[in-house]
C-alpha cells in the first residue's frame, strides 16, 4: 500500500506538471500570434521596399500598414528591440 507522503508528493508533482503544461500552451499561443504578426510585418516591409523610390499611394499605404503592425507588438518584444527602434525602451550601452 502506498504511504500518504508518497501520494501527496505525486499529487504535488502532478499539479506542477499541469501548471507547466498550461504555461507552455499559453506561451505557444503567444509565439504563434507573434510569428503571424512578424510575417505580416515582413510582407508589409517588402511591399514598402519594393516601391520605396516611388511616391505613390501604395508606398504610403504600405508604410501605414507596417507602422500599424509594429504598434501591435507585445511590450516584451518592444522592450527587447534595438536601441534605434522608435518605441524601444533599450538604449545603446555607453
């Protein structure tokens, strides 16, 4: 027969495993959303670069699309952005 201590330990480990599973599922969901956003930004940037020399409506539209997508980035991604990023919280090291 199992003793109470080993049963309690098994239950505790199961709860930890379940919490880790929930955390990992949430992280995967977040990463998928970020990946989708980055792909959309890359597409918008490609459109912008393609017509960069042209002063056309499409160029301005692509720039606005890219700006809008960049504004949707999670705060953690913005915090990790290079120092030259307009919204970045990081600064160059002195």
